C-alpha cells in the first residue's frame, strides 16, 4: 500500500512538472 502512495506522489509531481 505504501508503494502505491509513493507512486502516486511521484506521478503527481511528474505531471505537475510536465505542465
């Protein structure tokens, strides 16, 4: 479960950086 949250955080950061 923790890994999922970490992935979500990373994905969110990546998306924000992309935008």
